[in-house]
């Protein structure tokens, strides 16, 4: 233990400094949302809640927030189901060209978003769903599926198939083996995929910008439009809310997982 300490201490310090450099700039946004001035001056000279009041009373802002949350939840749910089933199918089928199918599923991560946005916009014009909630939802689903396939595929690599065979010997059917054996064991990967899909959809701006209409606009698009047109501290409020909301969504699964481990240890302790 003492031999590891000289090595672990510098690594811990380096990790702490790196985390501070990544997090510190985002934390400046929260105090800026409470400024009383119509400028992004820091440090804050006066405090006010006027920009929060404007955010929750201006239909452009709270309407965009509602659109983003609704689309993110819908996209994350559909992408989680589709991505989980796709990962399981690729793991079980052992197809000769399975690597090609997997590459196609992960293509939205590789292709630049501006290229994907132009392609989706052109396709939607032909389909007649450009500027519709359905079109925006489908685009976010396509973008989110790779973020589900990756963690679920990783979880499947550590799954022991003999457990399924044992359940089959005991009389469990296909769905029974999936719901009672496989899904509980790969659930950390599924939950991780859902969180990544939700956060990715909530933060997406490029594709949403191409598909926006005066009545259909996500919060990131509203933030981008606001910062390019005028200096409006309301954008700091939107940024703070997205930061807090995304952090809660990411940390909640870890909290429940840690709590579950503590309960299991407490039960195992005589």
C-alpha cells in the first residue's frame, strides 16, 4: 500500500487539476445568471432574479425548454430500446458482415453534424416532415442510437451465456431468459446508454437548427439565436438550468447504483 502511494498521489493531483480546468469555466455561468446588469461582466456587481423571471415568463424560452425536454425523453426512450435490441442482435447473430452493420449504426457519431444536418434536411423535404415534431424526434433518435449501442455492447461482452442456457434448462422461454437473466445483468449498460442518449439529444443544436420553425425550436437553438442577435443574460439562465439538469441526470444512476451496492453489502454482512 505504501509503495503505491507515491504513484497514486501525483495521478490524483493531476486528475483533480484536470477536472478543475474542465469544470471551473462552466461554474462561472451560474453566477452570471443572477446579475442585475444587461452584460456578461464578471465578477458580479449586483444580484437579481430578473433573468430567471424573464426565462419562465417568455414563451420563446420556456417553450423551447419544454420542446427540448420532450424530444430528449422521447428520443432517449426509443433509442434505448432500439440500440439495446440492435446490440443484442449483433452479439447473438455472429454475422459474417456484422462489423459492417455495427459501423453503420455508429456512423452518426463519425459523420460531422453539419453533413448529417444537410442530409436529413434534404430527405425531410422529400418526405414532407421538415419542421415537424416527428421529424425532429426521428433525427434525435438516429443521433442517439450509437450512444446506446456502445455501452450495451460493452456490457454484453462480460455477460456469461451459460446463465441463459441454465435458465433454458430450468424451463425459461426466450422472453423469460431476456427479462429475468440477461436484462438485469446488462442493465448498467442500458441505463448508461439512456443517460448518454438523453444528454446528447438535450444538447444537440446543429440538426435542430436546420429543422426549426418559428413554433418549433429547441433550447440550444434558442440559445444560439439569442447570443448571435443580442447580448441577453437570459442565456446564462438557460445554460445554468441545462448544466444542473444534465448533471443530475448523469449522477442519479451512479447514486442509486452506489446505494444498491451498500444495501447488498449490508445484507451479506452477518
